[in-house]
């Protein structure tokens, strides 16, 4: 299994072969080209690897190749190599967006390190692109983002029941997206032409909740100076969403149970009964089916609401959805704040994946906003990256040592004769001198 693809463009056949062999030994899949025009014709915009190219070549040179590749994919890392120490060219190339500029002769480790960093950058770019595409597809389908099995089942159930008038009980922790589910049930069905009315039962004092729900007539109580249509009546023909229904006062529960059974409402201060075309979506943070968690919530009201129950899993139980959700919220925040979307490094993503997210999706959305604003730079929780040191030479070190040893042996056998040494090693003259400089070998030391 390779660790990435490298497109190598070099007109010197011997150097091209030697460099490709070095990269293959390091674990890369190498695509070799003798001319820049061949590489340009072969590399697609979604090429998963990076490009390493010589500059001085017949026909199209490396700088022109970089310019053409950039038009096709501005995020494709390009490493340029030249045997001419042109500082001005290097500065301009980096300014124009070249990932790295390496002068010949170069140490193998120098090239491998640059390729490794460029490959990591390319991987992150492609991951972000893929996340954006998934976000766009998910948003086009349903704004209930997630690829885990639990979320797929939830979206399937939503489609099945959205166009029915069945009452629904939604279970989920704080910030898990209960109102999003209720909104989808409304928009996907025939009730989308009516009103979507949301009320948080836990946010209203007991003294006003009945007036909010049922409405009142003028003079129904002190301060009731004009008639008010209640939320229930206002939602007739549409959807009534009751969040934190476990917080509804017991006296209100009795009246609301009758409304569910009779589908009619009687505002405060009147004996008039008004029919309502009602669909109720209720949400609870606790398991109302569990007597211990239910507390003083009426059991008969629970069973009346519990025609269909939808459960939204907490974010910690669907961690594979975190990258997709974060990408969605970050894109949204970048548009809202008119900011460029920062690049997300691997360590940051690892930190996101390790959090417990007690605030669930809502908390993740806030983190994404701080990330876009440059305020969220936490390190991965629990453990930090540790550098593992070893006295054992790396594979590239061994390859370099072997190559230097073979050159010294050939020089010794030929008495330092350049042509004889080149013939013995089977390399080009230019490559031979490059390797002498890279390995610090003085040919004169072997001359007879």
C-alpha cells in the first residue's frame, strides 16, 4: 500500500529514474514524465497527489507547467527543482504559490521531507473538499446532517411520517436538534402551508403559559386588555411544536390532554369552543416512558403523545458525523462573518473527535463559529502528540549510506577516473557530480 502519489517531471532520464526509485522505496507511487506537456495532459483536477518538477526543460518549462496546473487546481502542491541557483526565481516562485523550491544538488531527506509535508497538505485539502460536497448533498436532501446508521434511519422515518397527521414525540438531549426535526416534519408534509408554531414550555412562567397556549378574551384576567389568539389556535392547519414538554405545569397538562383528544380549544374568559386542525410535535430531554424520569408528567398525556417516538442520538454516540457537521457549521459561519474559511489541521480534528459534547450539535456549532473567527485553538484533549525517538537509522538514511558506499567503491576501483566510474555505476555525468556533492565525496581523494 502506497502512502501517496507523486507526479515527477524530469527531462534527464537517469535522474528521473534515480529519483523515482528513491520515492518508491520511501513508499510513494510515482508517475514519471519526461516532458511537462505530458504531465499537463495526464493530471486531472482531482489528482490525489502532488507534483515535483524540474524547471529547466525543453519545450514547456516547470514554471509554465506550474501556472497551467494552478489554473486547473490552485490547491495542488507543486515542488520545483532547479540546478541553477536562481534566488530571484525561487522568491518569485514561492510568492506565486509554489509549495517549495529545491536547488540541485539536494539531499534525499530534503526532498522527502518537503514531499511529506506537501502530501499532508493535499490530503487535508481533498478531505475538506469532500466534506463540502457531502454537506451540500446532505443540505439538499435534508438539513439533518449525518452519515451514521442512526441518522439515516431517522431521516427515513421522517420521510415516512412527514405527510401524515400523526402526533410525534421527539427525544433527545439539549442541543441535539429536536426543533430541527420538528421543523422538517412540518416542511416535508402538506402542513407546510400552515404556521409552524414553537413554544418552550420550560421558558414560560406558570402564570402565563395557559394564556400563551390557549389564548384569552378581553378582561379574562387582570391585564388582559385585548383579545389574544393562543399558540394552539394559531398553529391550526400547521404544526405546534412544544419543546421541553416535561416542564409543562400539571394543571396545564390536564387541559392540553383534552385538546389532544377533542381537537378543540376554549380560550380563557369564554365558554366558546373552537375546533383546531392540529398536529403536535412534542420534545423532551428525559425519557417520559420511564416513571423515575417522568416525575409529575401525566402518564395518560405521555401515551396520548407517544403515537410515534423519534430518538435523536447524542453527538458522542455518532462521532463519525462530527467532521461533516463541523464543516457545515464552519462554512455557514464563514459566510455569516464574511471570513475566509481557515484550514483545519489534523490535530484540531482529533480534538473535536475526542470531546464528549454535552451540548451536542449546538455546542459544535458554537465551536465552529469561534474557529472561523480564530478564537478556537484548543489542543486535543487528554493527550498531546509525543515524538518517538529511536537510534535506528531510517530507510532513507540506509539508502543514502548504501548509495554513497557504492560510489566510493567505484571510485576506488577506477582510481578516480570519472568516465570509468560513470560507466561502472550506469548513471549520467550530471547525476554523478550531483551525487558527489550531496554525499560530500571528493573525487581527487581517489585519483592515482
